[in-house]
C-alpha cells in the first residue's frame, strides 16, 4: 500500500459504524445510522442524496466538525489511513470548503490566494508567488486575478469564479484531503462540469483524496465520478463505482434506470422521501446488505502509510504583518466606516459647539450651580458620545468578519492573537484620529480648560481613551454574537449602565454601598472623572465642582500622568 516510488502522501479516509444522534425538542434524532465506508486517495467521491439525507452531517463528521456534546453524540471510528482523525490533525493534511464562499469582498482573487500562500506555505516570496500563479492557471482564474471578489455592494467576480477562488484559497496549500460541501451549488451545468473536472484532475494527477456532496449532477458530471455514495435517511443504499456497477446493482432488485435517462436524475428520483418511494426504502437497504462485504473488504485494503505531519505556521510577527496589510487594503477600498467615524466626530463636535458655545466658565458668577452643571453636563455627554461612536461600528462589523476569521482559523492560517493585533493596528487609527479632531473643535468653539498645554493634551488623551474603551467594548459585544443585528440589539445593555454609573446622573458618593462597586466596572466613570478633574483643575467656580461630583479616584491618576 505504501507508495514506495514517490514520496507522495496518500490518504484514505475510512469510517466504521458511524452514528450521529442529536437531541431535539421532540426527542432523539438519528442523522447517521451506523454507516461504514471508504473514500480513496486519487479518487473523487461524490455523496448524493435528497435534501436532509445527512450528506453535510457526514462531511462534518469526517473532518471532526461534529464532536460529542450534551446534545450531540457521535460514535464509531473515523480514520485517515490508520490514524484516528481529530479536528487538529485534520487541519494538518486536509481542507474543508463550506457551501458558502466566505471571502473578503475587498480583496482581488490573486490577493486572496497570496494571503493563504503567505501564511501557510514555506519558502521564499518568489516560490509562493509561483505557486499562486500556478493555482490561478489551474483554476482558470488568470483572467480575473486582479478583479475584486466583491459582494453585496461592490460588483465583483462571477459566481463560478467566486467558487473557484474559494477552492483556490484551500488548494494553494496543497491539501492531501479536500472535502467540499456542494461545490456546484448556484453554478450553471457547464461551470459545474468544469469545476468537477478540475477536482478530478487534482485527485488523479496529485493523488489527493477529494470528497464532496452534490445535488443534481448532469450526466457528464456523473460519468467522471470515481466513487458514489447514495444516502437515504442517514443510511447508505449504494457505495462503489459510478459505472455500470451501480446500474446493475439496482437492476438486481427491480429498479431499472432507463437507458436514455441521466442516472443521477433516476437515482435521486427514487431516493426522495415521497410516499411512493418510502415503501421502497426497505428494499434499498436490503439491497445494500449485498455490498457490505465488498465495502468491508475495501476498508481493510486501505492505505497504511504513516501520515507525515505538515504542521507549519509562520511566526506571529509575520502573521500580524499579513493581517494588518490586508486590513489596511480593506479600509482603503471600503473606507466608508472610516469616513463615517471622522465625519461623525466633526459633525458632533460642531453641533455640541453650537449648543454650548462659549459657556460660562465661572468668571462672572463663580457660585452659579447652573453654569457648573452646564459644563459638567457637556463633559459627561462628550464622554458617552465618544464611547458610543467607537462602540457601534464594532458591533456592526465584528460579527460579519467572524465568519471569515473562523474559516481561516480552521485552516490554521494564523493564531487568534495575531488576528486580533493585526486588525487592531489598523482599526485603531480612526479611533485615535476622530476624538482628537473632536476635541480640538471643542476647544475652539466651547472654550474648555486650556490653562496649560498639559490640560489640553490630557483632555485629548481622555477622549482617545474613551474612544478606545468604546472600541474594546464593541469588540467584546461583537465577538459574542454571529449576527450584527443581534450585536446591535445589545447596545442598550452596554450604554445604559455606562450612562447610569458614569458619576453624573447619580453622583458616585450617593450610590448605596451594595451597588456602588458596580460603577468601577464601567469606563464612563473613569473617563468622566478624568475629564472633569482635568477641566476643573483650574476653574473660577467655587466650590470646585469636583468636590460635589465626588471625584476622588482619579486624583492619583492625574498626578501620575503629569
Ligand atoms: N443539530 C441538529 N439538530 C437537529 N437536527 C439536525 C441537526 N443538524 C442536522 N439536522 C437534521 O439532520 C438532517 C440531515 O441534515 P444534513 O444537513 O446533513 O442534510 P443534507 O443531506 O446535507 O441536506 P441538504 O442537501 O438539504 O443540505 C436534516 O433533516 C436536518 O434537519
């Protein structure tokens, strides 16, 4: 079984007595029922079945994306040659391409492949570029290599090119096992044929193991399958070659595929769970018993070659650079959020400036509570406003990026830390620039404490800090949810406590002891305190408003800073 002549990694994927149970509201549901099979190297294996038959469940189980949890039980063995597959191990030799093409809209096709090559391949930049170029050629993507992938808002490459780019993103790393969930969905029959032929060439020429699910293959596509698995209600009704064997197998118990009909259409028509078909299901299962021994025999003949670890990850600093570069391109090509952040800052600063234009500083009426309140209110509003302006875009964008992150994480392109730092380096830029512009306009229009240059710098620093805290909270909120809408819906849960415990709506000293500690959890308390301490460091007001605002906490912080 060992490929002695060439040093090529050959992997057969086998599974025995594979059962997947899930707990539903109506009790237990069996998605896969004690099935066994083999997907051989150098072959393409197509899994067919009607909707809900368990095809995706089988693919997910093979690459260990379904694990035992409280509601899901997976039993049976799944092996790559003689080794049990684990999620970690699979990512060393295999790739899984989901049905949805998860790609960053603002990248070109070539940049997308370059990104994967840079992060997954060893070798010089020139060697990596050459591999990317070969992959582009292989996938017939040369013509559109410099076109943006595009999406909802930007017109980009076609559906077929998108699918091939998605495959190219994985192929560039030359995986030994390639698993694809419905790679032809949404493609016309010719493009679908091209794609499957390409997978066939990949399997045959490079001796890889390719497994995919497919819904309605044309007869051309059917004829190039090496191996077919037909699934009905979580059980196999056929497994083996796609040639005459499958026709004669079903013939043997009375299901005759008409000569002029596409076999795929015929088998799909007898597999769907219509009333007529349901009564035939026991016959199919009985018929499959005859194939059991053949399949078992094939499983026993599987590769015994040891799987060589191809584990390679680029250094963290390199990952960070690559992610930052990509984030920068993303901002440059889709600068709307960046621009909105700056425009919002300018608009809000002018608006606040007009509302509070040259407010009293206490020089006329040092004891005016109204003037003190106006000034403190302005500081407090500024604080909450900065927090919100940084928080909302994060809640909006983080969940939408999480699908890309998860896909790339599964492909082990980078570590979580690198991704976080790489993105942060770029996304933090508007969070620093916007509050500074905001603060400068405020100084001109309102007349805040500019007694010393330190006061001005400290105020701007507090605004930046406030913006960064909002940014941080937005990231926490954004990572908790998959959907932007859900993340945005939690906005009030972040905003209201921050407003309430900021130290202005209710003075911190007046909070009951049992709840006062909570205020330390909310950033507005710190930023409002810092801004007010700074503002009233030099003031005409008597008594100094910091006294009745109860701003003790930040005094030491201010001293440290100055
Ligand atoms: N976590 C789950 N809990 C309950 N039922 C599930 C769960 N996951 C899948 N199912 C059910 O299991 C069955 C098989 O699902 P699966 O996605 O594998 O089907 P499929 O053959 O890929 O279908 P399709 O071709 O429509 O994608 C379906 O009836 C589905 O509703």
